[in-house]
């Protein structure tokens, strides 16, 4: 079986490498010559166009920034659908609007091409070590056939329903992550301003009810002023815009999500969009008039 991979950025590149390490033959096409060169040295085949990727493979994975890019790569002229044969499977692992996943799935079904929307959570570190969480939507038989491929990149793979349900689940994930980051940030700023050692606060609460993966992953980054991106402010803001667009379409008010979206927009306006989303703490530091580093 040959697997195509399109979208070899912060997350996609290590995910592709994990597939090759698992023994899969991978065909890629990237606009970055260095990425093509490195992955080719590791065993990938490089082709010129997305259509060529589809023509050479049985399963194609996309890992792209947002809905417009996925629609263009999959459905646009010279895209994957132009080269894919009936029976091909396209797995979109991008985080996009669920309604767009459904639109893409419907268009592909007319060409007898199977589709899964399978966004991920975990950021760059988990993409590198192959422990991302995958939430997949699509037909049960398509999911089962592709499960070994997904497991080669992930620590957890769950089918959450039909096409669109994967990205609906990812929207829920991004709400919870953003609001947890905000809570950790507020707590760190409060205790710091009270003169309590942030490291000791972290050690004291991480084993109790307030402990979480978010706390363990991001509190040390906040304390060490390490905002190298595993997942950026810009990308999280994109996801929350998709959340609120979707919630508006179905009439579900999400006041906390709307509030944290404004926080991320303020950070973006201050030039922090390319920081890791742990940099949410900078917003609360600014409110508290903290100008020195922890």
C-alpha cells in the first residue's frame, strides 16, 4: 500500500516520518525543497503535483491550515480528486469546519472516493513521538481499513461518528484546551503577584483535582518563557473562529469561547501570533502590568 501525504508543516512532517518508520511507502509533494529533500533521503518518493500524489497512491493524508486550503487541495483544479481512482481513501487530518468536511465528503462520494475527517490533538511534541490523539469521522468500514495507518502516527484513535464528527470533536477539544490555558495563566499571574514561587505552586497543585495534561505541558513553558511553537496562537485562533462560526450556524451560544477568542486576537495584534499558545499568559501579565520575565 502506498500513502500520499500533503501538508508537511510542523505537524505533518513528523507524522509522515512516523508512517515511513512504520514501513509504509510514502509519496509526497511539498512546496518546500528542503522538506522534499529531507523526506526523500528518509525514503519518501517526491512528485510534482497533488494530482500525481493521488495517481500514485491508495490512501492520501492531508494536513493543511484551514478549510479553504483543504478544499483547494482536494477539490480544486489539479487537486487530489483529479488524480484519485474509485476506491481511493482521502484522510483529512487538518482542523477545519465540520460543514466543510461534509461538503468535501459528499463531492468525493460522487467519484466513489472514500473520505475520513480525522483531526488531531497533541501538538508538535506528540506528532514527533507518535502519540497524537486522532478523532475520526466517516464510514465504519473505511475507518477500520485505515486504522493501522492512523495508529502508526497516534497514541489514541477514536471514531466519533459519520463525516464531520471528527472535526466537531476537535472543536470541543480546542474549546477545552484554550479555556484551560486561560485558567492556568490567571492562576500563575495571581500567585506570582502574591510573591509565591511559581514552581512550587505548580508542584503543589499538579497532583490534585486541578492537575491536567495542559498544566503539565504548558505551565513549565510559561515559567521558563519558552514560547517556541508546538501549536501557535494563530492556529488556535483559527480553530476558535471555526468553533464560533459553527456555533452561530446551529444557534448555540458559547460565551466563554467568545471571550478567549478575543484574548487570542489581542495577542495576535500585539505580535505574538507565531508564539506557542502557552503565550496566552502574556495577555494576563499585560493586564497585571507585569513587564519583567518570570
